[in-house]
C-alpha cells in the first residue's frame, strides 16, 4: 500500500526569536570587551605608567607610554589562573589576583626584532621570586649590554666591548651645588630638575644632566658644582652585583668588566666565574638541585666543570645613573623576563 501525503497550503512561520534581556546584552558586551582587551594587552600593546625617577630625564615619573609586545614577540602565559587585566593584586586591594597552582612552560612568539642596545625595555623584575616570572613587577630601563657583550663602567662612562658607549641624551647624575645665595624651587624647575633639595650644612643637591650642571657652574652665584660622592675605581661596594667585595672591587661608577651570558655559550666554572653566574644557573635556567660547595657547582649531584647557558641575558641601566636600581645591583635580566619595548609616550 502506497501512502500519499498532501502538501500543506499553510505557510511555515518560524517561532519568534527571544530578545535578550538588558542584563544579558550588557553581560555579553562586557565579556567580549574583556576578552578583546586581554588579547590586545597580551599580544600587541600595553599601557604603562612610569613609577620611579630612574629613567629621568628621558622618561618622567607619571608619564604614560605604550609598550609594544610585537617588537620582541609576545610571551605565552605562564600563569593561566589569574583575573583578567590585573597584575599581582585585584584593583584597589592587596588580594592576590592569581593562583600559581598551575605553571605552564613559557614560549615567545616571533617578533619584529631582537632586543638592541639602547632600547628602552620593560621587563619583569628578576629578584622578585615570590611571584611567577610573568607576574613580577614591571621595571623599565635602558638596555646597555646584549648577549655576548662585555660591559664595563669607568668613571661613570659605560664601555661596551672596550669602546665608549653613546650616552643617552638626557642621562643624569647626582650633583652638589655650593652657592653664594639661596636658591628657590623655581630655579631648579626652570631647568627641568624635578629632584633637588638643600643639604644640611649648606648647599644643594640635584639630579640633572651634565649639560645642565655645566650651565649652572657658569652662573655668578654658583661657587661650585660637583658630582656627589663619585666612587673611585678599586673601592668595593658590597651592594653591587655579585655582592662579593673581596673578589670584585666594583661600585656604581666603576663596574666590571663583566661578560653577558648568551644562549648556547659555554663557560668554565671556577672561583672567579661562580660568584657571577651561579645565581643565574640556580634561579633562571630551570635547573633542579643546584648546590655549591666551595668552588664546585653541582647539578643533581654531579659536579659541573663547565656550564652551557639555556637562554640569553641582558644588562639594564636607568638613565638617572645615580638614582636607579638596575643590573649593577641585581645582575642580568633573563630573556624570558622581557615584556616589551617602550615605543610611545602618549601623555606626560
């Protein structure tokens, strides 16, 4: 028996679409905005505010700038469990915005260029070991030495591979001023000096450029302008890296020479190199069970007469040379700590 179906003459009307509620629409819009902002911040550009005067007069406290992740390549997230668009804490609180229960292997996507000398670089502060690498405090400094370079400072002048480096245009030092009359705040501000003050016993101090210091020295009411407390060669400062004044007679004004580690490079481990590179091998090279006994470094119980570095390192300094906590004090910046390149001041 063959069945026959009669074609309906009634047109089909689809059921009406349910209109999203007000809160649903706003929720979808906010979710999309957060996802888009997170992706942009991770892969392209991030806004950054200068927190300290370590880069004056090149960058001023409170300057707003864009940091490019495209130049050196964005890093894949290491700490996936975190509140979007936060860093270390939830806005306006001291509540941690992340959990370090899951730590992923980090990779860097291809970028437009390598880190170059004199680039102004944002990076995660290496000594801050209480946070995962990608959530350590962001620092901004100028790259002085790249992998394989030999860096030295003689009488406040930086030398790279034996040649005097080009100084930043607005590099600053700390000076003292002896005067025949009192100076007003406007005197300093007119010369774009933001850090200054009086000295007990007479005189003033100011962080400024060598050119401005020379200009002030020629004023009739200025008796003398001198670099404050310039440390001579051979005077060891225990606060500078590697913090072994008995071996390294270095200070902030006379430092090195020191070799910057390069990926794939092999060094001999001995009494002179171990103080410089043992912290690097232990903290940043993903080695387990690193121990030191005298002048012998062991990894997993095996003595290492030599060591081959697994990543590149950089030497960073602030342009405000006498008011900057930088590589002179805490050592090298690992490549996996590099965040991006400062490219544009959008508000000052």
